[in-house]
C-alpha cells in the first residue's frame, strides 16, 4: 500500500493514464494561423500620376512647402509637430479624461482576464469537501434507538485532458480576441488624438473666418456711408444705396452660422476632454499660432499593415476565426475525462482517516457523439464560413487603409496648389476692390462694378482662410492614416494591463 492508501498497482496505472493523456495533448486539430502577407505594391499613387517630392508653396503663414519623406517613422506624439502648447495640453487632458478611452481600456482588461480564466481549463480541478451529519436510526431498523454522528472528508480531482487541442484552440481564440481589444484601444487612442487635433484646427479656421467676415462687414459699412454721400450729391441712385445695404446685410447674415459652428465646435472639444459644455473655461486656437510640419512621413506599403490599428484588429479577428475552426473540429472527436477521489468517513474526527475508514476512487471516461442531427457538423461549417468572412473583412480593411493614405497624400498635394491659387486670387480681388473704390469715388465706374468687386473679394477672402486651415487638417489626416505612431508608446498598453 502507498502512503495515500492506494495499492501500488493502481497508482502505477493512474500515472500511466495521466502521462498518456499529456502526451496526446501535444497536438491540436484545426489550421495553424498564418499571418497574411502584406500587399505586393510599392507605393500609394497611380503610376500615371506620381506623387511629387514636395507640395507647392504660397506666400502666406500656412503656405510653406511640405516634403514627403519615404520610410520615415511616425512619432507617437505627432501632434507636437504643430508646435502649439495649447494643443499639447488639450490632447493630454483628453487622454486622461475621455470616457471612450477608459471604456476601451476596460474592454482590454476584460479580454485578458477571459484568457487567464480559460487557461485554467488546462489544469486539473481539485476540490475539497467535508461534512458532518447527526443521525438516529429507528427502532424497527436497528432493534434499538441509536443516535450517532457521521464525519466525512475527501479530496476530488478531475481532469479533462486536451487530447485534440480544443481547449488550446479556444485559448488561442481568446488571446486573439484580446489582441483585437488591444488594437481597438489603439484605434480609439488614434481617433481621439486625431479628432481633438482636427477640432482645434477647425476652431482656428472658424475664428479666422469670423474675423475676416467682421472686417468685411466693417469695410462694407464704410462703403455704405460713401454710397449714401454719393446719393445725397446726386452721383448714384437710390437703388445703388439699397444694393449696398443688401450686400452688407447678406454679409452680416453669414456671421451667426459661423458663430453657431464655433460654439458647437467648442462643445465637441469639451466632450473630447470629458467635460460638460458648461465647464468650458475658455481658450482659443488661432491659425497663426500653429506651425505646419515641413517633413511628412510616408511609410512603406509593406509597413502600413503593421502600423494601422484597424488592420491589426482585423488580423486578430481573422486569427480568432481560424482558432474557432480547431475548436469545432475538436468537438467532433472523442472527449476524455479522468477523475480520482480520496477521503474518509467515521463517527468521530479522530478515526476519520483510520485505515478502516479510508475511501478512494479512480475513474476514467471517454465519450463520442454518434448522432446529433448534424449539429456539430454544421457548427464546423459555420466556423469555416466565419473564417471566410473575417478574411474578406481583413482584405477590405487593408484596401481602405491604402485608400486613406492615398487620399491624404493627394489632399496635401492639391490643397497646397489650391492655397497658392487662392492666395493669388485674394490679392487680385483686394487690388481690384481698392481700384474700383477709387474709380467709383471719381465717377469712373458704375456702382455695379464696385459691387461685383466687393462680392469677389468677400468670397476669395473666406476661401483663402478655409484653404489655409485645410493644409493643417490634411496633415492630421495623413498622420492618422499612417497609424499615428502607436508603436512608440507604452502608456496606453500599460494602463490596459
């Protein structure tokens, strides 16, 4: 007999059974996941319209040329390249207080805990049980009235060996789901920083448009005074005065929509930073306070799939779907279980584990589904279909990623050209307006000529402001399309542990 009270032959057979189960657990059915190869492309632009080495430039604050630097890395704090302390502080505040980021971090923690929970299925389960009962037999049963106590205690061990790797495939699937949540967190981080930065620049653009509109209103008010004087002198008709009043009113009518948009943009910024609109403590973003980055990274296409959080998340979903195929196959195969128990039962605690009161058991079982109406077969087919779906979604995500980068690069290219043209148009319209005003005072041109010059200048002035802001938002879009440099940060990953 062994020290545990089990015959040596029984112990040997039990050890052999466990060893055999562990050896069989070395394989796992189902496909082993292979990471998709990156697209075999060398660039983002059409060969018929290659991307220039740098953008056009214009003689305005946001008009510097930007250079495209191939295979340059993306910094994790890319928004600091705009050299705005106010923007840096706003992004930092959003990262600390945004609830969407906190929710993504919690989802990652949950996914990792689910992996750890499933890991436990690879180990035996050990349970200890103990009990005390007080019993009394009837006179008819024992011939005497007898009351007695019964103590029992035992340890039970159960183990389901992972012979075909179904449990390990399930763990693999959960690990892939945890990877998915990790990259969802990175995507949330990237979206938040990009949205905050873009919102600050949109605020700056709206403030510039409002300022330009107010200057135009001031000029048109002064021009209305001139037209009224001309009318009193008989130089113009009453219709000309009414036309100038109408032009001024139309310009003033453009201010409320701009101010509404500015107020809504401030509300959006408050939401990004986890604050309510009533908690806005002021602060302003101006285009003149922002610096346009001169060198822009253009990641190699082979690296883009590694940099984009959405692509990595789609890859993780593909991995999870692949592992689920193994789970479905394993469920179709025999299921094994091993169990053992050791304990004692006695009328007193003192004799609970005496040799005469020891009880033990060893059991093993195997089960194979013979007929289930096709349930397991169709579940495996469903897993195959889910993998095909995930593969198609992965390809779609990769295509969208390349499109995003290509769109951002073209926007940078052509919006720079547009800014140059808008700059020239605004200056020409300003010169034309000034000349028309002088000629109108001298009676050399009609009021209609002056009115047309005013409207042209108003349009080109606002268009120029929008074009300047577009250079900044295009740059934000490029950094976002390239993945935002999350691989240089450890803060988000650490907070999700």
